[in-house]
């Protein structure tokens, strides 16, 4: 390897056979290039999907009622289920150990919202003080609802940043301003922002106030929970599934719903959803690896093909060298050295080129579910070495054969 | 310089065995210029290949400058070829992507001589064959005679004990052939031992001794009066 004379000999050969060297190098470099780009996009999809799920707390579980589809205990199907405060409180005390944050949800419908003379078309939701953490909402200014607002049925509201940007252009801050919801004035105490603008078009008021002021009695629309975080993903999914099943069966009992009637009480768990996506990513990544490895194999076959042709083409030259006193091993080493050198240089060129593209273009990719495609440098490096090794093995056999052709026959080769 | 005793060689051709050399006995002294003549199939190329250690005899002994040549493996043969022998071929066998100088320097590369020294020495031999100005040309840019001169310089550069030439004028016209033979005679005059395989009588007459080979045996071995090539040019 460190024989300077042989290096010179190889550089001579390469310099004088540029096309051949270029073609060999191209097949190696493109193999690496395709692999790295594919792996990069696999990683990008994983990043993208993780990003989408960061929007809400990943351990969120949400319950909403529907309509029964089965008769049960003498009750007819088609009955509309209504959740009530009692259900919420009982569930909380039953599963208090498994719950991190909890909030009932009251959709305040059919109300008019006004700020001064301006009519606002934003949804109004009654929520608890925990809802901020369930939605992963960040406070932009002011504060979120608190326990005191709940117990005192405070007439306070938290608005999304988009509402602030759309409506409160004339004032420095909307905090302290009043909005009129169906004739009742609510004081704005905070502004939150979310990653998605859609979720910033909401006005949150205390759930107790929502029930009391807008004739809600003890009715609630939805219930949202988050579960404590667990490091192990599978464990977290298992925890979410068992919580979901327990919650459903309690609510089914409380509302006299058949145990197999899933549409009457609907429970959704973000983790289960996430698991489906992650297994999808797993499959996509597997596919990318598969394609990438096939590409590498094609590259290796290409290299060995070219090596075979190179050796065939050089048979006579090898014969001449042997007649002049080249030992078989020096022939093998010469061909291998050249093969390794060419695959290494072009492999690294492909690696650097593709990594550069990922580095430069990656952060600017603006596609849903693809965020910052990038590749683990060590993985890419390892593939280059695999390719070099494969090139060596692929080059060795033709070289070995060439070195062992009888010199007389090699000289006769045209 | 070369001592050969009772050399036999046969080739397997399917189920048949072709007996090519049938007991060759033959000595070459230092400084001789020997022509080996014979029609095709007489075994002259086989004999040269054995002398050149490109092939091995089935039986018999071969001693080169006091060293018995036997039990050759590829590595050992390569070593001996490099040190003791210089080859000149009918089809020149220059490496087409190397310049004249690099071609001449190649045997020295396999002696592990440093690059600079190699090139100096190769240049010296190129000058001897009158191609100093052509040293950086590729073989494709040289005429047949020039190519053969480069090949001769390459055979000489390692200062071998014996030069082996296989039909060295076979691809050249007669004028060029004589020029090449003149060079060979000059090299011989400097005391080098040369063996020339040929089937052209006029080329053979330019040597000092002619060995006639027929059907694998030496039929005639005679000293001749050397015809100087220069006279004919």
C-alpha cells in the first residue's frame, strides 16, 4: 500500500486510461450517491412524521360520544350519548394514577362573538386549566386559564395568536380588552400560539363558565387526557391502549352501552396513531435500504464487470510484464491497488457530493411529512467501505486469474 | 554460458501426446551469437521458451551461467527472467500506453530500482539504440524498426546474461531487418550472448553459429562466417 513506486505506476496507468477509470468510478459514485439520498429521505420522512406528532402531546387520549348502534338491556339503538360532569369526575378518580393532564371540553355553539363593532367567527371552547398542556400550546403573552378561573366561573378568555393578528391591530396588546360572547363580556387574559394556524383560531374560556353562562348544565362535549411519558415507545403504546380500553368500558357501563358498540363511545389515542405511522416509516425505511443495497450490489457488479474487462484487455500487458520479471503477486497487487484506489476515490466523491446536497438542500425541503432529510455519516461511511471491500473482492479473482495465465499464452493474446 | 543436456518436452493434445523436443544437447559459450533455425513445428520456439523459463522441460538439465534451472515456480522464474534474460519478440510487445522511455525502464521497476535512476539508465540504453529523441513518444508514434529498437533497449537495460530473440525481424521489411540486425551484431560485439530464433537464412547468416532444428532434434550445428549487416544496408 505504501510502496511509492507502485503508486506512481498506478497513477501512470490511470492517467493514460481516463475513460476506463472514469466509467468505473461513475458506477461506484452513483451507487453511493443514490444510497445516501435514499437514506436521507427515509430519515427526512421520519423527522417529518415525528414533527407532525409533536403538535399535540404525543400521549393524548380523547373521548367523544356518538350514537348507539346496538340495542342493549332493553334500550333501542340510535340513542345519542351525552357525557356529563359526573362521568368526567368518576373517570378521573378511577384512573387518577394513569392520568397526567385532564380537561373536559365544551363546544360553545350558536353564539355570536363581537369585539367592539366587529363580529368574530372563531370557535369558542370551554376547557380546564390543563388544556394548555394537552394541546402543547405556548403562551405568547399573558397567562392561561387557572384553577381560580374554574372555581369562580371567571369571565375570562385566552385567544389564539392569529386572532390577535387579525383583530387586535389597533391596540398594542389584546390583554385587558373585552370580547362580547352572546351578550356576556369576557376579559382577555392571554394569547397562545400553536404550530398550526388552524389551532390558533380558537377562544378558550373556563369550562365552568361555559356550562353556566351558555345553558350547558352539566353536559360536556369531549374529554381529553394526556398520560405520563414513558421512555419505551412500546410500553407507552401498551399503557395508552389499556387506559383507552378501561375508560371506554367505564363509560359504556355508565351509559348502558353494549360492550362491543364502539361507535357510541369513541376513544382516540395519539400513540396508537403514531405507532401506525412509525411502522409505516419502518417499512419505508426498510424499502429504501432494500433499494439502496440493490443499488450497491449493482454498483459492485458493475465494478467487477469492468475489472474483468480491464484484466482481459490487459492480458497481453500482463504477459509482457511477466516476461520482464514481474512476479504473480506484483501483478495481482497492481490490479487490486488500482481497483481499490478508484473505488475509494469515487466512493468518497459520491459520498461527499450526496452529503453536500443533503446538507445544502435538506433544510430547505418544504414538503409535508419530509423534514430535514439527512443521513448518519457513519452509516454512509460504512457503505463506502463495504463498496471498497466488494470492489477488492470483485477485482481479486480476475487479477488472480490474470496473474496465473501462462506467460506464453498471455503474450499471444490479441 | 548455457548448457543443455538431453532436453525433452511433450505437449498433451487431448488423448495424444505431441513430442516436441526429443533430446536436445547444446552449449552456448559466452559472447556467442547463435541462430536457431528450423521450419515451423521443428520445436525452435519451444526450445526458446524453455531457455527463457517461460516453459519448463519434462526432463533433462538446463544450467545457465552455472546455475541449475529447475523446480521453477512462477516467482522464482520471474526473478531469474528479470536478472538473467532479455527478451525480444517478433511483435515487439511494448506496452502501448507507456512511452519508449517508460517501456525501457520497466524491467528496472521490477528490480525495485528508484525511479530517477531507472530513467537515467533507460535513457542511456535508448541512446545506444539511437532513439534518444524519441524517448517520450508512445509506441504508436514509432515505426516498426523503431519499436524493435525500443524492445532491444528494454531487453538490454537490465544487463542480462543472455538475450533471447524470437523472430525479431519477422514483422519488419528487409531493410529495417538489416538495420536491426546491425544493432544486434554491435551488441554482440560488446560481448553479449545472443540467441536468435529465425527461419530466414539471410538473418541466420548474420550470426556466428547456426543450429538447425528438425522434428525436435538438432540436425546440424555449424559455425559460420558472419555476414555483417552493414554491408547489405
